[in-house]
C-alpha cells in the first residue's frame, strides 16, 4: 500500500538538490585528486629548471652506489657529495640512475642555489620528468572524462 504525503514533493526536491550538491563536491574532489600529481610534477620541473638556470654549477663526487631491483630492472642509488664554493662546507645529494652508468669516485655535474646550498639539481641528466608529466596528464584527462560520464549516468 502506497501512502502519499502532502509534502512529498518538498522532501524529494530537497533530497535531489542535496544529492546534486554533494555530487558536485565529489566531482571536484576527484578532479583535484587527479590534478595534484600533475601540479606536483610541474612544480618539480620548474624548480629544477630554476636551480639549473640560477644556481652555481660544480662537480659532485659519487661516494657510494647501492643497487636495487625494481620489478625486472636494476637501478643504482647514488650518494653524492658536493662542496659549497662560498663556505667550503660539503652537502649530500642523492640520485637514481640505470645500473652501471657511474662508478664510485666519478664526478657528476650539480647545480645548487647560492642562498640555499642544500637545494640542488643534477645537470648531467635530462631531468626525467617528461614521462611522469605525460602520465599525469593522461590520468587527469581520464578522470575528467570519468566525472563527465558519472554525472551523465546519475542525472538520467
């Protein structure tokens, strides 16, 4: 037996309005969650470019190499030490490269900020951010398409 209340349209209208408002917040959250890695990658690319452009260039000495395995490839984790030209103090740096590219004692190019010598960027590498940026853009576009399709399905 179905009972119709006189104010049923008000309750259902409020409920639908609440549902659409909450879905908008969910959509915004999904898009922001997908945009975060992309924006972080862009920020890192810009920071590295800034350090390479405005930084002091020097050579760092590779102190140790630790080889790790990630799935089917082997990577070398390099521990590098470079010296601030102004104070003479040494600073540590870390890098990841393909296995066997460098040996202990090799020199590698580093740029660091004069005001903050602990902020560094490697100058002998291409950066390695391009693949990550393309991947993040693809994920971001996929999430925007998914939000569109979800909204289309919900509002039928």
